[in-house]
């Protein structure tokens, strides 16, 4: 399936994306993943797919714990970078989640760090979940780590600027038509560029509907990376665990 050029295909393949977000909290990510492995009782034989894996930081860490992991992402530059870490139990591939063609059946599918809701409609979200259903084994588990949209909107910083490596980033954020928008203006010496981010402001009830339609049952919800209970309007994150029904 082919899609016209979308904001994420340009932005995620830009070097400025990786400069702006270069200081990801790796210790926080590892803390979260260790908690997930323990809470969901991952077994050594479980095969994991990391959907929208970026440069593969989560997949690489899970592989370091001994798991067989496949990471997929639409951004070819990110996958090219991730492939340097490949081994016989760690694989990466360029794929669009709307036309997912991973060959193997997986026990666990992960979609982490708000890597959902990038598309223009709930129908496309449902297609993604349908594809995930198709690559999971019977009773397979899907974990989605999403923002708590209610809190993000309530605490939205409309404008901010930062300078990284002598490059200026001027960022504007707003909410419109059910999406949280971000405009990133980049000033690099005499060069100026503009990029956008646009993520659906999905709530728990949206996920309940999408997952139910595609034959998943939600088994747990958490509100932070310590996996404390989700509290609407309070929690930092919306982390959903769902099991494939058949």
C-alpha cells in the first residue's frame, strides 16, 4: 500500500529530528522495560516485535536481556542506524504499520513512546491494530505506551525555543480537530527549515473501541513507567496491555 508523503516520513528521516531529541532518558526507558518484562512475565522463548522502533533503543535493550526481537519502523534512516546492532536474535526492517508484512508470529508486540496516532483517521488506527493482530500468536499480547492526552493538553506549552549544537529550534504547539500539533522551525546558520508533528489526542475510550473492534481485550492499564494504576487526568502516561482474543 502506498501513501502520499506524510509529516513523519520527512521529519523522522531528518537529521534535525535526532538532534532535537538526542537526550532521550535511557535509564528511564530501561527502568520501564524491566518493569514490563517482570509485570507481563516475559519468558526466554518469547519473540518480541517493537513497532515504530526508531533507532532501536528499546529493541536493543530487550535483546541485551536475552530476547529475540524484531524492530520495524517507517524511517529508513533510523533503521539503517539500528541495523549496525543486528545479530541472530535482533533484526530490523523498514515497514509501514498500515501495510505490515513481518513474516514471523510473535508472542508480544510493543508500541512505545507515543508511536501511535500519527495517521489521519481512526480507520487507519484500526488497520494498524488489525495488522498487529495478524502477526501475533493466539493469546499474544500487545502493549501500547501512549501519552495521557488529557494531561498533555492541560499542560501544553504553546511556545518554546532551544539551541542545540548552535542550531535554533523554535517550537509551537496547539490543539485542533482532535490532534495535538507541533511546528518546529529550525535555524541552522543561514538555512531555515520547517517541520511538523501531528498526533491524535486519543483517550482510553478510543483505544477501548479500536482494540475491541480488532479482537483484543484490555487486561491492564498503567499510568507511568513504574506501572502504577492509570488515573484519568492525573497520570503521565496511558499504558495499555491487551490480549489477542483468538
